[in-house]
C-alpha cells in the first residue's frame, strides 16, 4: 500500500494513551509549588506539633523572666509551683511569656483563619456566582449587592462585628470572609458566563441535560483551576488581615496568642526589644510568601494560558 | 525577470523535544522567482507556516533551523544579524497574515500604521508620506482613502482590513511577499476580490509571492508554481499546471481527490416525500444594550420559510452574518425565535417547556463546528456519548453498549470510550461528536459547519461517514456550510441565505447550474478554483 495512504489512514487509528505529564506530575515539577508547598508544610507541621517542639504554655506569665533577649536562659515556674531551667530561643515579652512558644501556637490561629476564610468564601462565592451566572434575572440584583459589600472596608466591618458579638475567632473569620465573597462571586460569574457559551455546554443542552446537571457536570468542573488559585490568594490575604485586625485590637482577645497580638504588645517597646515584633513578623511574612508562591505555581500549572497543554495539536 | 528572489535550500527545522515528530521541516528546497506566485500547500501540521516564519526570521524561540540556507537575492537570511533582518523586513520582505484584525494595532489609526513603515524606512517628509499612503490606499481600491486613513481597524470590514494589510506590505515595493492564509478568514466573495488584488499588484511590481494555503481552490486561482508539503517533507513541487493537472505523488492525488467537486451529485427527493420539519416566517432579532445604554437591534433572521423532507440532506449556505447559524440554533431549540413558528412532524414546537423539550431533543440533534471546543475537556468520551441516553432514562449498561456500537459506526475503537477528548485529533473528535448526537437515535441531525474546521482529506472522510450513516439510519440532515463545494457534494436541496433572509432555494442541480438570483450567481462565481475540476485527477 502506498505510504501516503497509510499516513491518511492513521487519522482513523486510535491514538496511544496520552504520555504527557499529568497535572499532578506537572505540579511536582514546578519550583514555586515545591518551595511554597514545603515551607507551608513545615509551618503547618510546626504549629500543629507545637507541644512536642519544646514549647511551654504560651500564656504563662512569669515576672522573673520579663524582657529577656533571644537565647537567654532562665528558670520557668509553672502554676503548680514546679520549676525547671529553660532556654528562651526567641526571648520573652514584657510579661515574661516565651515568644518561641507564642509564635508557634499563634501559627495555629493564622492557618486556621486563612484556610477557613478561603474555604468559606469559595463555598459561598461559588454558590452565589453560579446562580448569578445562570439565572438571568438574579444577575443584576446579586451583582449590585456584591458591589455594595465590596464598598465596606473589612476593618470597619470587623469593628462593628466585634462590638456586636464579642471578639472571637469566628467573629474574625466572618469579618474577613464577607468582603472576600464578592471577589469570588465576580470571578465565578465571569467564568460561568464564558463557559456557558462553549459549544460543549450547548451540545449538552441539546442532549436534554437538566440545568442543575449542566452546572454541576459541565460548568463547575471547568471553573476549578482558577478557583483553586484564587483560594490560595484569599488564604494569604486572610492571614495578613487577621494579623492586622489583632494588631489593631479588633481581632482575637489579647489573651490568645496570635501573630498580630504578639506584635501589638511588642510595639510599645519596639526600640528596646525589637524581637517581640520581629519574630512573629518573620513568620507572618514567610507564611504569606509561601502561600502566594504556591498560588503562583498552581496558576502556572493549572491555567492553560500559562502552561502549554496538549489540548490542541 | 525570472531571477530567483527566494531560494530555500535543504532547509531543516528542529521541533522542541516532546513534540509529535522530531523535525518540523525536513530537507525542503524550492525557489520563488521574481513575478511568480508560488503556493505552499499542505494540511495542518505540514510545516508550511514554519517555513514562512523561518524566512521572516520570526520563528518561536524553541524552534531552530539546523541545516540549509534561505537566500533572499543571494543573501543568506539564516546568517543575517537581527538589525539587518529588521531593515530587510518591510523593505525587501513583507508578510500578510490570516487574521487582519489581530495583525493590526487596534488603538492606532490605519493611516498612521502604514505611515510608520515609511517613516522607519524612508526619508520622506510627513506630507509626502501622507500623499504616498493615500495613493496606496486608493491603489488597493479602498473607498474614500482620507476616511480610511483616519479610521481605526475595528471600524473596517474584514476585507477592508486585509486590504490595509496588503497596502502596508506592498508600500515599500518589497522583492518578496509572504502571504500566510490571507483569505482563509474571509467570505468567498471577499476572498475572490482579495486574490484578484494580490495578483494584480504582484504583476504590476514583479513581486515574488510565497502564498501559503490549505485550499486547492485558491491554489488553482492564483498559483504559478505549487509545492506540496506533508508532515515537514516536500512531496512534490512544480508548475501549477503540472501539479494540479498531473500530480505525480500519491499524497497530492489524495489531496486533490479529497477536494469536493463543484458539481451536484445527488438528486432532490421526490416531491411527495413527507416533511419532517417546517418553518413559517421564522425570525430572530437580537437586542443588545437597553436599561441605561443605547438599545440596538440586529435582525439575524427574517421571515425564513423552509421545509426539511424526510431522509434528505438540506444544505443551508451563506456567508458570515447571513443568519445560517442562528437559523440552525433556532431549529435545534437552543435559542428562542422572536417570531414565526417551527413545526416538527406537523406539531408546533416553539417555546417548549419541560417534558416537551425532552421529547423534542430526542428527535433533533446537533453537531457543531469546532471539534476542539464541543467536547467537555474534563469528561471522558464515554461520559459524553452516554450523557444523552442517560438523560432520557436509558439504563447505564444499555447506554454504554450503545456507545460501543456507535464507536464502531463512526469507525473508532470502543476502547476510546475511556479516554479524554484532548488525546484525539480534530477529525476523530468530530467522529465522537457525531456519535454523541446519534446516541439518542434522533430523526433529524443538524450539522452546523461540521466539517469547516477540518483538513480536506479528513473533511472528505467525515462527509463520507455522514453519507453512510444517513443511508443506514435513514436520517434527515440539515447541513449548514459556507463552502459551496461541500454543499454540492452532500446535499439534495439547497437554501441560500443572505442578511438573514432566504434568497433562493431548490434542488442542488438547479441552484448550482441555473441560479436565478444575482446573489447566488455571485456566490458560485466567487467559489475558488471554479473553472478547475478537482476530484477527477
């Protein structure tokens, strides 16, 4: 048979299974994902395993050990009256509390706030965004409400909520989530509006697919990649905003160690003992950087505009 | 006059690792003489655009020529520095692209864009330049040059934009013009005018033209010489008469045979055949703006009366903006008509709700134009094909079994049901789309430009497949296309549309051989390569 003819018949042959790297493998090869992921995993591990990492009670006040510099050693007296020698790696604050322990325990609050805010705002954002993108008459109303929400500064909202309910982690989470939701709604709505016009959605409609199935089967899965990326950015900004709120005294109560609270308390004697502000600040910066790096890496690997995928020959 | 302007000598370009083959272009040699139009023909992935980019020095970074020479008037462009190459582009080398809208700067007036070239490469004063640009605009037959001079690209039509590109390319009288699919995005009548213009200007200046196309109709119209590429190899090169009239290589013969003839093949069905679908005064008006902005109405279809008879293939042809796709989507109940009614088997189907829509969808299915976008990238082929039957309550294993049978019908292996769409070529995806539409056992299949995005040889296979399926399943097909050749090959009857109205309808033989309306005549006249008989070589 003529070689040219077999070449054309190749069009009919089944292709070999795709050999290109899968999404997970591509993720593993991206340096932003590697570095950001590793740093974040270490921070997460450190704050979860804080009791095992040689820490003491982070809110233990000990007047003897006030304002120790990093690396100083002292004697810790527990509430039971027991005493033991202890090395204060990162120094102590003006109440004699161990900064090292406070920073590790404070990380728990930051990460919980970051992840919860990201999940909550994605959940509500997707719900409202899908509805706005699919139901025509709802669109105008919902989007004007979202515009209104975006006009309220997060800090103002937090102050109002704290005044209303009392300072707690849930107040903070709600206060940060509400201004984030409109951003997710806008993203989801615009994704839905463009995906809705894709021929495969029209084809599914022609096949009699009910609207709900159309949204869950065809539209939602194709919005996931940008949403995951958006989620990491929300997480980073929530961690930062939580610290700002605590620093301003409208976040968590001052007895809970959070990075913002530690910095706020250290602020008064920053010139003499900068380590009170510096160490939580470094952890905060590192966490936000790691989350953002992870987000950038995810965007590069998941977004077809940044990564060349085998979709078209 | 016949000195070679461009010599491509044993050019080899390497593809980045991980591509489907090692070399984009392998050991390709040909020449383009002064005053000659050489067509570089090939299907997608044949390397024709890579050659053009190599000549222009515009290859993407990850591709590099590894061997051979590209001589422009004796100067090897592969050895030329970037600065010299920049000067050569415009003065000696010029290029026009497929999509004039993206090739022009949208925020710069057309006149200023042409003027920029003169300012860069000549020492003319600004008044002289303006005169020269206006003169050139007139030369490419744009109406009212001063108005065009100060117009932005979006204010012009596609054909006018391509004329601007041509004016821009030829204003410095380059020795070589590279045209990369310059008429592919244009309507046939505009395409015919642009081809004529390129031919005239090229004769006038003795420019050598390297014309890249996939369309043998265009080749027959414009070429002096033809070079055929397949997967990076030059398979045949010669004068247009030799290659088109007496092709030596089997691949060239296959390509030529795949070009549908502009001669009707199928008779109309007998007059008493039952009617499956009928429209009465069907209209669609799109309204944009409103609320606060200015309201604008676009009439996409007006008073369309057509009948689709059982078992026939009805072709709906027209240029872009003729309303043929709007009509298709109204027939498929994907958009609601603004007026008139549609009857399916005698009962009105406008504004259906609930169960009635489901019943309608079982009977009428659609195949779309773009095989790359009409399959959900995140769902397997099997999930796509069984979706319809499952929606209509078929049991899962029964639906799956039918999907396997359908795979055989469209000549794919049932194994592919587990795979994702991105693993398939365009033609294979279109087969999958056809199988998906057939899975609900429809009576009427609406094919909206279903073969337009495919290469000719693949297009021929899909048309053959549709024909065979129609015979076997006694299917009725409404086939929407802008390509008269395709329509001639597959349709029994033809409806010609223009500006949302039906201009002419009748049996294929009658419409093609004795067109009554002036518009139909113009359309047939403009079909590329009209005088040439393909498919018989």
